[in-house]
C-alpha cells in the first residue's frame, strides 16, 4: 500500500507526455519529435477502447469466442517485454535502461522467473501469487497457466530508475534441453506465457548473442508460435556485437542468424536486425572505434524505440481492439452460418415427422367418419405411432451424423468460404490469417457446446461489431494520429 498511489496508475490515467520519457540515453538518437496527442485525448481514446472491448465480451462469452478471458484488461503501465537466449544480455539491458542494477547478469542462466520490473518510491519485491493476485496490475490472467508459472513469476519495484513511465518484463533465457521436450520441460506452457506477455506488450525485444545466433530450437519455436503477427512491435537484437574480433566472424554469426530466422519467417525480406552492444566498464572491445560508434548508434535506436513504449500504448490498444473485433466477427458469422445449416436439417426432419403424424391422424379420422372396422382404425393408429417413433429415432441418428459433418474441418472451411466469398475471391491475406487463427478454437467450441445448444447470432450482434469496425475504430485512429494534411477534422469525427 505504501507505493500504490505512485505506481498503480491505470493506463487510461497515465500522462504519456510526461517529460520523464526522455533521458540522456535516448536524446542521442535520431528519433522524430513527439507528435503524441495530449493527455486528455489519450485518456479519451483509452477509455473508449476499454468500454468498446468490454461491450463485445458478453457476445464472446455467449459464443465461446476466440477472445481470452480478461483480454480487455491492460497492464497498469505500458509494457516492454524482453525474450531471448540465455546470456544474450537481456538482464544487462534491463539494468542499462533502468540506470541501476536490478537484475543479476551472467554467462550462465541466472534466473528462471518472469520478472516484472516497475518504478516506485522504494525498493520492494513481491512473489508471483501477490503479483498475479493484485487486481490493479493487470496480470491476473496468468493464473490459467497453473501454479508452477505463478511461483516462477515475481515483481521488483525499484526507486530512482531512469525510466519511470513503463514496466519491463525479463523472461527466463531460452536453452535447448539435452533430452527431448517430452521428457523435460519447464512445468508450464512457456510458449503460451511468452505469447501472453507479447500480446500485452507495447514493445517486444528478441535477443540473440554471437555464440547462439538463433540456433536453439526453443527460440525459433517461440518466434514461430508466440511472436507471430507482432512485427509492428518486435525488434530483433543481435547483442554483444563488440565481441567479434574479425569481420568474417561477424559475417558468419549474422548470416547464421538470418538463415535460422528464414526458417520461421516465411518472407523473402527479413526484418531489421539491430546489431548493438552495451557499455561495459573497463572493457577492451575487439573492434575499432568507428565500428563501436556504429554499434552505439544502433543501441541508441533500440533505446529510443523502448522509450516510445508509453506513446505506442495508444496505437497498440486500438490495434488490439480492431484485431479482437475482427476475430469475434468472423467467429460469429461462421457460427451463424453453421446454425442456419443445422436448423434447416432439423426442420426438414420435423416436417417428415409432422407429415407422418398428420397422415396417420387423417386416416384415423377418415376411418371413424366412414365407420370403417375398428381393426382398420386401430391398425392406422398403431402404424402412425410406430412410424413417427421410428422416424424420430432415425432422424436423431441422422442429425448426429449431420452435426459431425457440420463441425468437421472441411465443412467449417466451406462455411468460411461462403460467409467470406468476396474476400476469398480477392485472395485477402488478412482474412485468411484471421481464419487460420480461429479455425481450431471455433471447431472445439462448437464440438463442446453441441449445435443443438449453440446460441443464435442475431443481426443486431453483427451490426454492433460492424459499427465498431466501420465507425468507432476509424474515429479513434483519427483522434490518436498526428495531424497531417490528409487528416479530417477530429471534432467532426468524434464526440
């Protein structure tokens, strides 16, 4: 409670134009002057995003949609997430950014925890249960990864740090086990936890070092499965570049890193790799002063990107809202289409049963009216009961097979193509990527609920999602964007 007032400020109340965002290390970079909106607009954008995201969560819960529980909750402060091989310099970079020793650095793995480093009025440490249980910090959803992860998470609050307007998360160093991953793991879903932090981070730094330039399988797996689709906030860093003694040593390490990255980044153009080093007291760099100056400039570029984390929070929150609505809209459309097909088959079966019943009742009435023998009337009644019962049993068996077909991967893909025919015909890559992300969760959701119990999707539900995408999000983008000659008047777009 002693540090809550100065630290636990929600993201919507934080002033990102605070002068403390600039320090002597980022001032040397070539970053452009700040064009961030003022504090009132920042608060308006973040509050609106939070309200809109909360408004779609009931539909997500009803449909068992693709959005994770508490995905509408942000961390208390903007977040910078560091991940990479062990001994790649993550902890040293944390100490450099903070301007004091916070993490223990070393060649061997020194820490197996996810460590949240936050600014505060005094030095205080908290364990994982206290951190995750704090309702204001925004890490409550980590409970889903189990007690092992909870006990491998910690909080370090530090005073007198150089950067007091964002949090850092240092992760355990990645290293290949000498035995297969099936025989030995960390005791929790490491890739899932990395994805959790990366989703909520405003800047993600992926560290490599010259000795292990992307050769660990865990690193490449994390890049493929946990950091996919985050290029807009991901910086790949080749650290400790001052250790190279010869140019061909650097070329070999850089080429090896590019080769390994090409295995998991399916593009011809690789992202920029920041080659840098951190200042070390009484060090004797292996390269000359000209090369060292270039590494220092690159380090300043990385620091400048980290220092932008508070200002990038606004754009990231809008992007997260946009992504969430697109995912839920696609999920809802395919659920609606699947329900339509299932309901049509159900009514077909009911019409068959109803027709059989009406025919039997008609024949029975005819027999009574024309005074036909009682045996005839009784036989018709018995035949009607047996016919309707047998048809009902047959239809239940048939509908079970229909349901299995409708929730199969092939039929769901066909439903996707019907509901997004225009996007498919135009080879829309964005729509295709959304489908890849929701396909398996959607199938599991429909299988667990059962089509007979799947809630209906109303047109009002779809209209709400369309309004957010077509009206609310563009208005928020205009509010948050810097002024330019092509921008519309903000006061006419947003209230």
